[in-house]
C-alpha cells in the first residue's frame, strides 16, 4: 500500500509518470525488497549484493518508493521526483541513485544486462543472484529474446526474469497490438523454466521467488499475472492510466481506496 | 594482460575467428562469452559483466558492433559510464568487396557524439599493442577502432600510449597533415613527396580522436599554412569534423577533409577502394598542394 500511495503522490507532484504500471508492479517490488533481495543501503556497492534490474524503467516512481522503503532513499528525496536537477530522474540512473543497477528506460535493455550480471557471478563463483523485472509490452523488443537464448545457453540458474503481465501497453491492450500469447510457452521454448503466479498477491510472489532456481542449470521465469492500476477501482485495467497524471481529486480518492483496502 | 588481471573477459558475436580470439578462448574458456549473432545482447551483456566487476572487451566487426547496438552503446555504456572496451575490428572498408553492408565508415562519427565515450584509432600494430595496454587501466567506456588493411610498423616497439596526445611524426611548417589508422603511413609518404617539391609538411598521428589534442590542432592552424585530414571514414563527422570544430572556433584555417565522400562504396577490394576515393599518399599530396594554391 505504501509503495502505491507514495508513487502516486510522486507522479501527481511531478505532473508526469506511469502510475498504471507502478501499481501492477507494486507487490512484486515489495516482495523483492521486503523478503528476497540481499541488498544493504549502507553498503550499496557491495560486490556480493544481489542485483535487481527494473527493466521497465518508466515505472521509476514505484522503484524509488520501494527503494525508500528499503532505506536507500528518504521521503524528502521522493519529493524531488523529476524536479530540475534532481537525482530522481523519470528513468532510473545508477550513477545518481544508490540501489539502482541499470539505466533503464528504452525497454529491452534490462534482460541482456541481467544476463551479463549473472555471467559475472558464475565466472567469479559468487552466490549473489540477479533479478530482472520486465513489462509484457516491453517483450515486443527483440533484444529480450536474444538475451533469453543466451541465458539458457549459459545455464544461468542464478538469474530470475519476472514478467509483469498486465496486458496493457501505452496505446492499447497488448493483445490488440501484438499478440504475446502463449507467453509461458514462448519462454519454455527458449529454454527457461516458467512458473505462473498472481502477481498482485505479494505472498504468492514471495513464495515463487524463494523457489527459484526452479531447475538446476536452467534460468527461471516468473510469469506474474497482474492488473494495471491494481488497487484503485477507477485505475484498474484502463490503458489511459499508462501515463495519466491523477488530478487532486483522483489522488485523494485513490489514497482513500488504498487505505480502505488495507483494513 | 588477461593473465595479470582476472577481471578481463571477452565477449563476441560469433566472431571468434575474425577477432583472433581462439587463443584467449582456449586459455580462458570461463572468461569467454559468445552470444552468437546478437549485437544488442552482446553490448547489454558487457554492461552487466561490468556491473559484476569484470572488464569486458567486446570484439566484433565494427560495422555490426556499432550500428546494430547503438542504443545499448549510448545508454548501457555511455550514459551508464560502464568500463567496457568496444573493439571494432575490420573497420573502414576492410571488408572490401563484401560491400557497404560490411563497411564501417560512420563509426567514429557516431561514437564521437556519445558522452563519456573515448575513441582511439591506432596507426600500426605497435600502437595497437600500446593502446590495448592503456585500455587495461582506463576508466569508462572506450571504442577502439581496428583496421585490417596491412600497414608497416611506424613506431618503436614498447611505445607508451598517451590519451589525448597527437604524435608529431614529422616536423614541418608549410602545411599539416593529420591522419589516423591506415592513413598515417600514407600521410608520411605524402610528406616525403611534398618535400621534393619544397613543401615542408608536418605530420600528426591523431590516434586519440576523443579526447583530441586541441593544442596540437590550434598550433597547426596557427603556425602552418593549413590542415589536410585523412581517414578511412566518411568525410562527415570523423577526424576531419573533429578538427574542423576546433579550428573554426579558435583559429580558422583552410582545411581539406579527405575520406569517403558521403556515398556508399562501389564494389572493389579495400586497397582498390582507397585508391578509388583518393585515400592514398598521392591523394593527400595533391590535396595539400591544391590547398596551398587556393590561399
């Protein structure tokens, strides 16, 4: 709930952002930072840290909110989202924000980078793990599939791909744009072990993440079925909320719904 | 180098043979990654390897390495400022008859515009070795542009590479010839011919394209009669452009920029194409004479 409220406040204040995708990913991010990732804000460059790459970098507000929850950013920092010269750019910058591993944004960049991280860990005989969160529309970019082939070729069982399958991209529903089904089968055919989960059920996500690697010598893919805008009735499943900025009224109503939903 | 620093790893795109990395591959198989014919993934992977503490050398034909993976180079290397060395082999028109799809005459131009990218174009095997040694300690992304057209050794074995410094290979005051890569030996030959006509030509090896030696350029503009640049690259955006940007804004001087004149090359071997485009000692000599006559 905090991640959703914080990220929506940030988008509202900045008058720019991607709240729909923030909300579909919120539970995944909370699961990662709350229960899975071995990261330490007091030692952000620890070579043995886990790597989390937010490949769907446009949902930076939810990433920053999650990083704040994990102690990498302060509440005051979050208020500078997209402000002039702020370190909190609309897309994350690893050279400005501790805890950010990759300068994502263009889409399709995170998984190749994640493959590189996982390879580095294998080379060093290290036990840290790499997690990459992609959007489903993002998977229309071919570079993801290049990386997918490479990950299975190199048996990267220290790599986990999480797909935020909210079925909506910028302009429309994904299946009206480019059909992405059968999504699970596609990744299996590329040599990944795939498990499907309710991506908005944080506990189910944690359990699934804990089970990785699902198979030795095989990269793991979590196909997380989510709802874009999840948690607020007037945001759910609406393409316009891909990058709609909430009005004052909408912000208040959303916060009220989220707080009610928590009780 | 790889023996001394275990962080060094190699990444290729099915280019093991052409990158002459079979030795590395057999000696350090764990540190060798072949992503197959997938340049975007190749560069993205190198950024991830750098994140994981490695020093990746990404080796592939310059044409595919740069063009196909441009966004990864811009964002995952430049913007992210990762410690990756892009080794663009067979650059320029080295692939000759294989045609423009395999030629890389834009790469320096593209790379120049990317912030944080260091660009070096060595002139011979000795300078190449010196550049590689330097690359082991340089911080930040690099584009090392290698040709394949044979050239004689111009330097003393064991030379040390100095980033941002042009090397004055020949003194002269009537005109300055600036070149890099395979054009350097041709510039030196041109200077010999010019000397016979009583023209004293200064010759500078401009292997460090970014950062470039501003002082040497301004000195040439100020103290010689003009500047001729020559490169195995388009006339747009490469060494000539870099020099002109400085000259026009500091001490305007007449220039001639020799390169591939904004066209896709016709069929022909690499040597034939250099002749065809006047990228020869004779071409440089005559451009110099023409520049001096036009003043």
